[in-house]
C-alpha cells in the first residue's frame, strides 16, 4: 500500500519546499490553456511577460520540510489530499498533496500559471515536491471554514448560518471571484463549503485554480472534480462564466437551510440521480427563493451577470432590521408593559428576568433543577423526580428495552395504559420494616408519547419517580440518592439521545401571544399561538403562520397578572411542519447578531 493510501501515515517524506513570492512571472507556454478555459464572455487576454521555467528557479529557493509533523488528513478528493501539518515552530498549515503531478517534460506550466494568481483573498503558497515527485502546496491553516461555521450554528439549534452574516461573508468572496475571472480568465470550478474560509476574521478562498489548471486538462470527468456543487454545463464539458455563481448559490442555500437544494441533507449526491436536477428551494424565504432560483438556472445565460450581482440581489432583499438601516432591534426595551392594560403590572414583574421566572414557574411548579452527570432532572423534595428525554423507537422496541431494565433491578412491572408502564423497585429495609412487613422503595412511571408532528421521528419519554412506604425524611434521601441512579440506568436501557441543551427546556402546552417587531421599533398585530417548551434562556411555540420578523415580544394573555407584560426574544430557528403549522425557537434577552467574521 502506498503512503498516500493510508490516512494514518504522512504522505510526504524528506520533501523540499519552494518559497514563492506573491507575484511570479509565467514560464513559456503557460498561456496554452487560455483558449479552453476562458469560456464565453471573455473581454480580452491579460498581458503576461515570459519568465524562467520552474525547474530553473526551484533549486535556488528550496528549504527542507522533514521536521514538519503531519497531524491529520482533513480532505481527500480526485485531485489529491489535504493534510493539516505543524511546523517546527508549532504553526499549523495545510498541505495539499496533488496526485498525478510528477515533474518532467515541461509538465509544470499549470503550476507557473497557478503561482501567478494574485488576490488578497487567496492564501500565499509554498510549493515543493513529495518523495514521489508530486507537487505539494502549503498555506497557513485557516481559523475555520464555512463548513465549520455551519456546524457551529447547527450545534446552537439553528437551521444554518444566520442570513445577514452569510450575505456579509459572501459579498467579498463574490467580488474576488469576479476580479480573478476578469484578470486571469479563470474560475474556481471547485467551490464547496470547505474551500471558503476565515483567516484572522477575513474571508479566504482556498484551492482557486486547481480544477481549471490541473483537473480539467487531465481529462478527469467534471462530476468527479466537484460532484456536489458543479454547474450542469460542466457535465457536458462546457465552461461558462456562470459556473462559480451556480456553485455559490448551492452553497448559500445549503448554509441557510441545512439542506442541499439538489441532494438533500448532507449534500451527497444519491446513486442513480439524473444529469440535471430540479433544485428544491421551499425552505428558503420567498425573497431568497427567487434570487437563488435565478442563479441556479440550468441555462447559464439566464443567471446574473456575475457572482457579485447575485450576492447584491440577496443583499437588496434583506429585511430592514437585518440590513441595519433602522434602529437595531437589540436596543428595544427587554420588557414591554401594556398601557393601559387589563390590570396593572405587578411590581415583582419589573424586569425580563422576573417575567421569565414567572413563566417558568407556571411550567415547572415548585420544582428545582438537579444534575446527575450529563442528565438534568426536576426534583420536588421528598415528592417526585421528573425527567423528559427523546428516544428513537420502532414498534415493540420500548417493551424490549424496558424488560432489560426490569431484570437488572428486579423490579415489578405494572401496566397503566397503552403508553405508560410503572415499575416498583424495593430498597433495603430496616429491622423494624422487615418485622412489620412494610414495603419501601421507588415507583418509576415511564410514559411514551409518539411524535406530536409527523415531521418528527423521535418519541418523547416522560419519567416520574416517586417514593412509597416511608416517611418524609426517608423519601427525601431515596429521591436524592437512589432516584438519579435509576434514572441513568433507565436512559441507558432506552438508549435515550444525549441531552444537548445547556439548560433544560420544560414542555409547556400553554396559550401564548407574540407581537412581531419590524423596522427596529414598529410593533405588528399580535398573533395567538401555542407554547411548546420553555427554559431560562429561550422558548418554543407553534403558530399558524410564518413569523416574518427576527424579534418579537411574547406574553401569556390568559393570566390576569401576566397579560399586561411581554418579554423580548430573538428568533433562532423556524421550520414548517407538514400539517401547516410553523415551529419557532427563540432566545430571551438576545445579544447582538453574531458577525460571521468573528465579531459580536
């Protein structure tokens, strides 16, 4: 097996590295690729002076790479591998090991052309050769890629990258792609979320020039060079000026919604898919849908004139509160008190925190939150321990998994109804309890609720643990000491999904009312909705129509003391269910929008 085939082994040994300058004159013959790569719409050739061949300059500028540590392989593709390496000084870099680039016979014209590319958004490159003679390109490692940023947003329960931040990030990228095309008559042709990066809070484009200068001339099928983001005309071997725009539109739609417009979640092309596919843009906002659909037109002539015009169209459709033209929404008062209201607002509801506590008290009652490892539960001292979790269950799986729990603890099972089963677990008895025949232990009720909406694939399990046969002091000890142990075991047998929220959200099926905020300060008509869950940080609810605002006030209209008070929240996710309802998740006391360039 070759070293390049083994992901655990470095792919370069005893390499020599060439340090280039930012501008390198082209060797003779480098312009032979222009005719096949310029594509339609060329406005003229770029003036280029001839320069010495690479073979003449490499020996004079070579430095050793033997002391570099190859940390991990971060990407494999048809053109080669990308490895994260660490220099002797501890600096992280990316090493692109390019397959099929062994030197000889003047085959390095493409490399001279690549090194002549110059733009602030392109990384400075070091160039050398591996032990097999393949070219290795090195660049400083980015802080993160667009793909990393997307995964971070998903971990925050967002559908994707916030729209205003994504547009702000794509704007300089689009201008750079257009400038590089005008200057060098080249497109990227290999754009994907990993090739768009951030370095020191500035956008960066990785891999520019590799596909047109190395991939296409090698005869590799275009679909294999960038299978999930290539323009349809590339499948016929045609390069048009709109290829990068098509890829950028696919990336934009996927980063906003979390779903690839052509290939679904994960962005992987399904086996047997047709040559031309109709993009699915239903998850995009209506204004974005029209813009992205034009950029994805299979006829390249119908797309925008260039990448910058595509992003400008997205920017023009930003809502006023997203574009920053009007007053910033986070400057709104966090608590809104109606005047006149149905009743004066109580003094104890004079802040947003007090308002949230009042709502949370309605949902949880006289309970407190406790932690056991990574598990969070509600504890009513001496009365009950309550917990909810999500479980993936197929028919009949619940009984099989619960039988394992019963056998482990020697519990007695008592069916309550079709969706609820109770267990009694006896504890060690004192001498008096054994003499009197008294039974002491914990009762565990497990209720399984099927998904409330057909779009959900997980069942919710509610766990209630209560003491029996003992006095108050013993009941407190049993719940605090034995209850969490039983809960942990039950979760293991049910194979419950890990808890992802830093703060427990409590299911809360209560009538609510939301008041959208637009233009930074204007309040729209209130919308009646139904609560879903609530925590100290946020709230979820269902409403019958889309919420066309990033911020809103929420209140509880059914209770006299809460009706005149409303708290400010910021939308962080929203999705439409097949039954026509819209599910919204929001955070209280929102911070300023997170800037995609790393600032707040």
